[in-house]
C-alpha cells in the first residue's frame, strides 16, 4: 500500500507512531484519489523532529502534538502557514478486564494497583491524563499507582498484557475492539489533544506534498479519522504559536 | 535539572547494572563452562539459543517479556507469591529482562577463555585429587579470569545502556524503574539538550573509568617472553 | 595377570585398546615400594599407558591398586582420576600458570589427604632435593625447561600418592642432576611403600632407578621382571640395549677404605673395590655392570691398572648378530655377569662353556652417573 | 501482510547485517589484534573506548550519530562529496551506526582468541621467516578462528536485532532504512500481533539456524585427549 | 671476539644482559659447516642464549652471521627474527596446531627462500631420516612427545637456514634414534655449510654431534673450542664430565676386515681395531675415547680379550679431587689419550711423567650409541 503508482508523484510523510493505522488508510485513499503515492515513515514525534532537524528527507510531518510542528515552523524547517490540526484525539480509560471500568470511579477502586499512562512530559495523551486526574481529584492515587509508557502505545501494551489493570489510552487504540471495559473521558476534563501537521521545507517544491496535506482535511480522510477514534476539526489552518 | 531528579536514576542504574552483572556471571559462567567442555552433539544449538534474544528488537523482546512477566505468565505466578500482580514494573523484573538480553555477551568471552584453558591444567588438577568442582574454582576460573572480567564488563556496559527492554517492562517509575538511559532519552525527547549532553557525558566518563579500571585487572600472569 | 601372588598394595594392570593405529595390550604388575620402569622407544605407547592408569585416557580392561579397584569393565567400575591416589608428572610439565612454584606445590600438598605430611615426603626435603628453593616465589612461565620438569616432579611427589606415575620426568636434566635424584627417588619409593611407574627411553636412567622393568614395544607390555633379569633378557639384537645392557650383581660390604675413597665388597668370597666409602660394613650393595665394561682373560693379569679381577667360569657364549661382538656369560657362585668382547677375541682365547676365566672390571665403571 | 511489505525489510536486514558483519570483522580484527599484542600502557583505556558506545541508550547514541552524520557533522561533509546532504537516512549511514554499536561484541571474543594463541606460534612463525603480516594470516587468524566466528556471530545477531540506533539514524524509510526489527515494531504498534509473532518467530528460527550452523564451524582441531 | 680470523659465514656472538637473576655474558664464534654445541646444566642460560641469537629475546651486544649484521647496539641495528636466515627447534616443540605434520613442514619449506630445494635438505630425506612418513597426515595434537620433537627438528631443517638453532631437539628420543640422527645432522651441516648451534645437557650427545663445544655455566660462555680440546679442558672436578670426559683421536683407515665386522686403523704407526667395516682404506676416522674406558698396564698384557694395546708414555698424572681417581694423560706421536684409573692403581704401577705405558682399549668401547 506504500507503493508508488506509476505516473504520479510521491510524497514522503513522517508519521507519529500512534497514528500508524489511520495514516495507512488515509495514504491508500490518497493514492486512489490523486494518483500520487505516499511513503510513510513511523516514529515517535520527538525522534522524527530530531531527524527533520538533521535533514531527513521528509516532506510532510504528521505529529502527535502541536508543539513540534510549531517548533518546526519557528525554526524555519516548515513552510510558514502550512500548519494545521489534522486530528483531535480522544482519551479513554480502558481495562482489559470486562466490567472493571464503568466510569471515573474505577480509579478509586482500592484494589487497583497499576494505572498506565503515556509520559505526560512527552505525549499529549499523558498530559491529558494528568489533567483528568486533577479534575477528578485523584492526583494522589495516580501518582502512587502510575506506570508510565514512553508513549501511548506502550501504555496500551501495559494494559493489554494485563500488567496494569487500567490505563489512560487513546480511543484510537481500542476503538475497534469490543472486549474489555472502558470509559470515554469527556473532553471537558482535559485540554484538547490536537495532532498537527505541517508542510516541511523539503516538500515545498513537491505539489504532491501540498495535495497530501489538503487531503487530510477532505471528507474521505475525516471519515477514516472518525472511524479510528479521532475527532476531525475543520480544515482551517491554526494561527501561529502553540502551547 | 536538580539533584533530586538526577541522582535516583543514577543510583538505580548502578544498582541494576551491578545486580545484573552478578547474576550474569553466576548464570553465564556455568553455561559457558558447559559449552566449553561438553561433548554434547548439539551444544552449538544451545549456544545459539543463548544468543537468540539478541536478534529480536529490544522493544519486541520487551513486549514478549511483558507477557511472560505479566499476570498470565510465569512471572505473574511468582509475583502472586509475594502478593503482587506482575513482575513487570519492579526491580526484579528489570533484572530478569537485563539478564536475558545481556547473557550472550557474558557467556561468549567466558566460554572462549574456558576453551583456551584447555584440558591439561584440569587433568593435572585431577591427578592432584582435585574434584571437578574444586578444579573448576581453583584452576579453571583463575586461568579464565580475563574472560570472566571481559564478560562482566560487557554485561555491565550493555545493561547500563539497555533501553528498549527496560522501557518496555519498567514503566518509568521514578526511584523504582526509571534508569539513567530512560532519563536521558526523556531529556532528548523534550529537547532539553543541555541536560541530555551533561548526563550522557557523565555516563560516558563514569563508564569509561569503570570499564578501563576493570579491564586493567586482567593483568597478565608472571611471564617471560618465551 | 592372575590375582594369585599379588602383593598387597600392588598395581595390577590389564589394559587393552587402540589409540590411532597403535594397539595397546598391557598386562603387568607393579609392586609397592618398588620402582617399575616402563621402558621403550618413542611412540611405543608409554604416555598412553600411564594416562590410562591415571584414568585420563580410557582403555578397556582392569586396573587395581591393592584392594582398590580403579577400573573393571566387567563390573562396570571406573574410578575417576581425582579419586585415585596418584601423582602424575606429565611429559610436558603441566604447571598451573596462575600460581607460583610454591603455589603449585602447596596445591598438591593441600589435597594430599595427609595433613600431617608424610615424613618420607616433606615439602622441605622435596624442595631441597630438587633444588627449587630459589625458585619458590617465581611464576612457572619464567622457568627454564629443566626447572619446570623438577617442579612437576615435586608436585607429583607432594600429592603423596600411592601410585606415582612419572612420564620422562628428568629428560631435561643433565646427568649429574639425574644421578643425584634417581637414587633418592628410588629410596623414597621404598620407604613410603608407594608404587612408582617410571617412563623412560633411557636405559641408563632406568637401570639407576628401577627395581623392575616393564619393556614396552609397539604398545605391548607383557610383564615386569626384576631389573637384573630384564636386562639379561633384553633381546641381544635390540639396539637400545647395546650400550647399557649388562648385569646386576649383589654383594656385601666387607670394609670401608675411606682413605682411598673406596669400599671393599664381598662377592661370593671374592673381593671387589668400588668407589664410595659411605656404606657401612655388612650391608648389601647392588652393582650394575655394563657388559661393554667387562674384559676377560684366561690368565690372571699383572701390572695392569684394572683392580677387580673375578674368577669364574663361562656359562654361555652367544654371538650378537650383525655386530662384531659376542656376549659371554660368566658365573660366580650363584650370580652371573655378562661381558661383551669381539668374537675374534672370544675364539682366540678359546672361550667356551665351562672354561675358567677372569673377569676384569675397572673400578671407575661403577662410578657411572 | 503481504509479500510486498514483508520481503523488502527482510532483504534489507540481511544486507545490513551481512555488510555490517563484514566490516565488523575487517575493523574489529585489527583492533583486537592490536589490543591482544601491544604493550602500550593505556591499551585498556582504548579497549574501554571501543566498548563505550554500549553504555549509551541506543536512541541517544542514535541521536548523536544523527548529528554526526547530518549536514553539519563530518558525515554531511562526506555526503556532499557524493552530492548528498547527509549520511543519515541512507544505507551507508545505517552500516556506520551498526558498526559502532556492535563493535565491542566483535572485538572482545576475537581479542580473547588472539590472546589465547600466545607468543609461541608467532615466534615459531618468525623463525620460519614469516613476516608479521604473513604470520598474522597463516598462524594467528587460523588459530583464532573460533573467536573470529564467535565475534562475527554476535555482531551479526546484534545488528539484526538492533533497533534504537537504526530507527534514529535510518528514519524508518520503506525500502531504504526500514529493517525487519523496525517492521516488527511497527506491527506491534499497530497491534497486528499475528504478523508480529510470525515475523518474530521467523526471525528467531532463521537466526537460530544461521548462528547454530556458523558456531558449528568452530569444530575443534584434530586432537587427542591429552 | 675480534673480527680477525672470522671465517666467512661464521656466527659471531657477543651478547650480554640479564634475565631474572641470571647474568648472561656470551662471547663466541660458531663456524659455518660446523656444529657448535652449547653445553651446560639446567638453568645455565642455554635457551636464553639461543633465543637472543634468533632475535626473540633482546640482549645487548653484537650478532653477525658472515656479512649480515643481525644486531649491533652501537650502530642501532636489530634485524627482526623473521629476517634472519635461521631455523629454530624450541625446547618445547612449538608446532602449528592448525596444520598437519606435513602442513607444518611445508610451511617452513615454502618460506625457505629456496624454491628449488636445497639438495642437501630435501623434504623426502628429512622425513625419512626422522621417520615421519607415517605421521605426515596427522595433526600435531595427537603426536607423542618424541614425535613432536622430530617434527619440530624437521621443520627447522626445512627452513633451510644459514644458522640452525636447536634447543635440546632430541631429549625425548631413545639413544638408538639419536645415534641414527646425530651423525646425519652433523654431516648435513658440513655439506650445506650452515652454522648449527646445538643446545644439550648431555655430553654424549654433544660429543657425537659437535665439532666445537661452547660450555655455558651460570650464563657465561667464553668461547667455542674444538671438541677434542674442549673435552680435555673441561674442569676435572666438573661432575658433568666425569662419565663422558675423554679424548678424541684422529686415525687413518688401514684396512677393512669385513669378515670380522671391523676396521683396522693406523694411529701414528700403531694399529687399532674398531667396529664397522664401511670406511674405505686411507680415509680419516675420528674416535672418541672415554677416559673411563681406558686401562693402563706397564707390561704388554697377554691372554686377555682386550685387543687394542697402544704403547705411549705418560705425559701427566693428575688427581681428580673428591674422587678415588686419577687421570693419566698418555701421549702417542702427537696425540694424547686420557685414562681414568684409581689413584691406588696409579701409584702401585708407579705411573709418573715419562714412564712408558700400554693403554688398553676395548674394541666395543668405540661402538657407543
Ligand atoms: N589420538 C591419537 N590418534 C592417533 N594416534 C595417536 C593418538 N594418541 C596417540 N597416538 C599415537 O600412539 C603412539 C603412542 O603414543 P604415546 O604418546 O603413548 O607414545 P610414547 O611411548 O609416550 O612416545 P614418546 O616417547 O615419544 O613420548 C604414537 O605413535 C602416537 O602418535
Ligand atoms: N623472565 C625471567 N625471569 C626470571 N628468570 C628467568 C627469566 N627467564 C629465564 N629465567 C631464568 O634464567 C635461567 C636460565 O634460563 P634458560 O631457560 O635459559 O635455561 P636453560 O639453560 O635453557 O635451562 P634448561 O636446560 O633447564 O632448559 C633460569 O634459571 C630461568 O629460570
Ligand atoms: Mg610419551
Ligand atoms: Mg632450556
């Protein structure tokens, strides 16, 4: 699916690892729609940013946060004004055990030992989890019982393998499985988990790169996003600056 | 960056590397000895088995370890004896993961050294009524000392720098499983370059000293140039 | 070797097998307190045999030291090397390179199972006899070839074995050093009652040290005979024995002549002078006489430097094929002496069985290293 | 999962591990030789230096490598000679990173084997008019063969499983730098457990066969039990 | 060693230094075509000296082989071992364990710089002489001690050296094998014009192989003298020489007596019979006579098996301190013969300088291994 259709141009896209599944579908749809190809490279947002800084041949950057794309713009690595939020993540409190999570009270269960979350310093989902705990007044419980994954997919693995009974995960990770138990965290309990994209300098001359960025805001792409557990914002570019 | 956040990972890293190295030597030495001396036909298959964890990406290995250490694996069974759910996110869990991942680097040099000792000194020991156990400790181990030191050093260094496996099974719990390598990585991810450089630099210097000093203990035996 | 007549503590060897293309077939017994020389040319299987006795190489058959059975294939017994009370000096000294010379010796001593220390084999005496004092602190890697061999021998001794297995332990030593060590070693074996198997390719060495000789050739050992008998029996055409072959005479010390540095011995009523005035009168002396050193005369010679003239009669004259020589056996009382002279001389002197002759023995010929 | 996505990473991994192993041996053997034979006072410091990259977490090491290989580092300088911007994100870049990271595991067993050869055979060769170069190839290397094989195997296995460094300097670019370990990791991230298990399993079996067969080549020389 | 009189191709050794506590001080010359024995007790520095000559151990001083300077500290010259045309048989054979026996030999031959092969030292001949044919395919690890030594010697020879350095190369061989190899080795050296340094602690071996002897004791070598001279000169009290000390006589073959297996030699007009009828009449023969084998008489003896009676006169009588013996030097024409007899006998026979005596030599004493 990452192959290049003959005739069309190819765009190299750096994709935050947590967006892997959705990105693949979008790339396929993009190829069908435009005849261009998209070559996806996955990695952590921080790692991808460091690579871009060191001249990696990426043309579009789909980050898991809004900080790194903002930084890229400010550092002159990205085409000014190209930055936009392509997806908004939803946080979910999840357990692999059926019935364990029915609502926020699951966090207060005295028998609960481990709560998995992504590193709040690095990952937007982690930061959001912290905000939720604060809002619910269970900060202390979280501090005592937390196990931190480097990113949200590690937190997911902690929960899936049963090593942590519950965890704050991305809806995207569990949206397609029916097992376990979950509580979809209301968005009002935390700041928005905006995932931003940006056109990189390397892609300035590649019309396919702009087309890919545009395609992210298309109806087809937004449908895929929703199916994967993201909320799509209108395709209007955000103002400069970030968090 | 302050002392409070810097020292716990360093202490933990040294503890982990130290304990792991001890276990690596305790476990690796008999394995190496067996590999060096057995005439078992398929011993190279066993040797390959020891080296095998290497070929898996650490994060993947870590994932499988997570399953093994978890509530449904043998690790969970052991953990329940101590009233825990899982061996993951605990110091013993880290030690187990580190041992598995660094074992081949310890076994290999020790095996080589045992093989280089040859039959002769052991035969001589046997004729002096040293039991195999006695001869192992009083002849084979001292003669293979350079290999044991090299194995320990490589195991130590590899554990200090280990990352993927620990990341996977550690849970980055400050004071419990947040080792130096993860701390440095966090700083890199946060683009706190200064702190990252400083920690990396100190780690390099410290390790250099440890490794260089240990390796120097390999000093040759007596010896004339003949 | 049948069990009958086995001395208590004797080493009984019945081994067979093959190494490479060589078939080993060894049946003999070595007695306690005696040194048994395993004597044969290079490649004849000496090392292999010793290793099998030690339990380092596996041959099939039976091995026992007195009441202790070390190997018995029929009963499925095989005692590992470290449970056999042996000492082994390897042909190429296998010292522990990580220990000093003293460390090597103490290693053996500490495991000798004899915490008091056998008075026959004391650390101090062994070190002194083998001249190792000034090397005790050194590491083996810096020792000369001969020094390494001596350390290896000392270590084997300090294991205080019941069976001491020595594989050419002195091949790197000069004759004087050897001559000083061999009689001591022999006496040590006698005093402590241990079995000594002494591998050598040097008949001179063998004769000096051995009570019995077990000749080995092409892997085959058929028995150990008393040294005198074995020397006499060695095939005449065997080049190996040409130089050293001869007889062993047993005499009694009659008087000491300290002024001359000589002793006078009694050999069945006749007198004989040999170097050395240490042996007390009345004790027994064992003399090795090389056949090449004995001249014969049909009349008692005069005005000659040869002091020892023994009267006897010819028992046998046999030609040594492919040589210009004949060997003449001369009998005195119940002992016999071999003389090697040219066939030419034998016929000119008319030597034949029963003929009375005088055997001429230079005193100095008893002073061999 | 289909042939198109599975084979390129496998091919790439084998290529990378193969090329890296060759370079590891080419580079590691002289270093090991020097370490084994020199009387340089601070040789253990040099040995420690070789082992040092180990103590850095692979991603951190990868990060520094990224800078070194990038446009502002020496790698960029070299890259410009070939009309490129950076050595990172290229096959040569991966090879450089893998070599650095696996070098100690290759050097150590080879050094041990060279040390076990000892002076004697080399002295004998010298008296037979073999130059040091000649003796190295005709005496030292054949006698140290088991160590060379072990070093190659460890280097190969470590490169196959290597992950952090490659991810960092390679950039997970399909067909160019997306090796098997990264592909497996991607599948794990995607929760495509089936594919991940399958790939991991095949990798293990394949590596097991390679390692076991190679190690068996160490067969002992002639030898009687003396 | 002054440069004057240095034969072309001679090995000139002027070395000094210390190993451990031993001070080495060696000044001597070894001539091409000759075998020079370095002879001394264990630990006297023989191995160290050979290693220094080979360039494996560094002592200070000067070393040259003919026109090639190997070491000259004053000029800062030090040629590494692999650029010296040497062959070296180590005391503990250092065979290449990864090559077969043949591989070991070919390794040397291929680097001998003599692609045609020296006709004096052909592969086939060396293998045959050292009885290695049936071992060629084997790996060294399986060889017996004596077999390893022979391979090591063969390898050193096949390097076709200008200087052959042998460190107790035959200590693991029985006398017969040695006796077969030594004269061949000596002749090989003569034919090819190489310098041979032969380290040994066995005087018998030394006498058989050496043209010259360089005694070494406590690290000191003061020169190499012709064998006959050196034997005569060896300090009388030196225990080492007691057994083997003696003289070397040069005689001419007068006639062969094939029927008896003997040859008749002419020694300054007197006749002497020795074993072996191979040497053609008119050629020169070199005879070693041990002092212990010579008896003296003041009247010509009769009716005795000793065939060789040489008339001469006493040159000197000297006591051997701490022994019951005296050594008597007897002169014939321009040669001298040493006899060792008891002091007792010497005085009874009234031996003193100028006195006419008969020296008695058993034929068999020339037949030593
Ligand atoms: N494993 C083996 N494979 C083939 N041949 C062997 C093996 N072991 C020993 N031999 C051969 O058996 C013979 C006897 O060997 P052994 O070492 O016992 O001889 P030895 O009498 O000790 O000789 P030496 O006096 O030279 O030491 C030798 O020819 C040797 O090469
Ligand atoms: N590196 C060293 N350190 C201390 N002593 C040494 C060293 N090398 C040699 N020696 C000593 O120097 C002496 C001479 O050694 P060398 O090996 O030359 O003797 P050797 O004449 O060959 O004796 P052997 O006949 O026993 O082989 C020995 O006493 C030896 O222990
Ligand atoms: Mg032997
Ligand atoms: Mg020596």
